[in-house]
């Protein structure tokens, strides 16, 4: 018989979120793979899965992955069609445009304060 270490509730929750995060990352890699093959529908499906996992498991989507998900239409922004501009009006920021719905997302750089 294999003796299993009893995990506390907190440790279990941590493990759960860790596994959920791993799933998010694998699904994102899959989405990238599908988009490279030109299978947009499957890539979108992966993104739906990612959002489902983060909602149901209470795990935040990593920032880097969030950049590839459109805020408006919640679809995968294909890296091949990604349009990133660096703009410098008022404050320097990156603007990412979704090729499908045209929504623009702005990412502001953190200002260094002395
Ligand atoms: Zn969009």
C-alpha cells in the first residue's frame, strides 16, 4: 500500500491552483500551435478553455497570455496578425489592436518615481 502524505487544506488549494495554471499554460501553447497551422477555430477553443479554467479555479491568467486575448471579443489574437505600436502621446505605451473586432488595448509602462 502506498502511503500518501496528508495535505492540509491550504496546501491542497495551492496545489489545485498550481495545476490549473499549468493547464492554462499548456492550452496557450496549444493555441499558438493551432494558430501556426492556421486553425483559428481550435485556437479560439483553447482560449475559451483558458478563460473557463481561470473563472472556475480562481486563477489569474498570466499577464503575458492576457496580451493575446482580446478584451472585447474574448478571442485569440493571432501572433501573425498582431499589430503592436509604441506610442508616445501623453504617456509612452504599447497599443495592441485586435484584427478581428478592432479593439485597441493600451499597455502603459510603469513610471519610475524617484
Ligand atoms: Zn477582438
